[in-house]
């Protein structure tokens, strides 16, 4: 589990990259929820002080934790969303928050209080209002330096996780330990089978070729690359089609589309902090 200091440094890093306070806290939501009450309070305090130092508005414009918003716009009266910093209470449940399109508010699934739609945590009880924790929200720290791992990093002990979007079935493999390129496709009952066989995912009807794409590990760069094997219906990475035999570096969080079959990509690393 990440420490308060690691989470605070990651938060500052995300803000420096251009993420707004809400987006940064949303990305770190699952890690914040794992902290104890005292550590959560300390993190909240540091985040609020950090935001106050970045804002030209007086520090007293930052509302206390647990105080409901007043006025027409929380963005106009606070240096950061007050609800986003209210994380003292452990969420009671992981239920989706209800959005009222007429009021443009979110009803807290725990205490039923109304929150503005851009808030991450309920201002009253601290329950997470937006659910995004998954292997794709993982924050990955480098054990040696304490820094954040690049999304393309795939180390000698990392595991590739492929999640089928529609069925949620998961395939795990370590291509770096294979003696050949890892081939993804579908078997047809013959002798030749791909390393990752998607036949049971209705792959034939969805346009997946028998030998659709390959994965190759680069030892020097510590990356995975994907290559389309001249498939009939194409390979797409985040919506961009690969040319036949084109090589593209694969990244944590990418979306692969093989024909019409959509696959989410995640990299799991030893010692990482999962979302």
C-alpha cells in the first residue's frame, strides 16, 4: 500500500502534468481509501495546502472538510472541490452514485446527500462518488526510486493482463519468458493454435484471424510491442489501425481491437499499488 508521502507526491506529479484536482484525486481514489483515518486526514490537509498555494484566491476560500457547498459554483468559491478532499470516512459500499440530470448533482450512495457532479468524494461522509478502481487505475511505483513507472514499462517480472471488454474474461501471460513471439488469434480445430486462443470469445464471428497479432518483448527497452500479422479485419490500438506488420509499443491502459473484439491491456508489476 502506498504511503501518504507517495500519494501526495503522485498527486503533485499529476497536477504538474495538467490534470485538474478532481481528475487527480479520482485517479488516486482507491489508494486514498486504503489509508487509515489519520493518514487520510494528513493527506487531505497537505493537498488542500498545496492547492491553496497554487491558487491566487485567499486560503480562507477553502472550505473545511465535511462542509457542504454554498453558492452556484463550487469551482468559483473554492481553490479545489471541497468534496474531493473529504475522505475522512471510509466508504461503506462500492455502489454507483446516482446522477440527477435535472439538478446536475450526484446522490451519495451512502448518506444520500447531494454533491456537485465533478466531485470525487461525498462532502458529508467521504464515500466515493465515482467508481473507477480496477487494474487499469493502478498506480505503479518504482521500488528502486520511489517514482512512477512509465506506462510503457514492462519489466522482467511483469505480467501482461488482457481483459475481454464484453465477457470480462482475463488472460495472463509473461511474454518475456517465451522463446518466441506470443501470437494472439483463434484456433479452428486444426493443429496450429495461437498462444492466446480467443476462440471461446466468439472470435470467429467478431472478425479475429487465426493468427491475428503478435507480442514481442524488448529486453533492452523493457517494453512490449504489438504487430498486426496481416489480419483480415485489422488490429486497432486506441482506435488507430495498424498497418500489416507495423510494430507499435504497447502501454498499460491501452485498448486493443481485433476486428470487432475489444480487449483492455494492463501491466501488473511486482510491488505495485493496485487500484
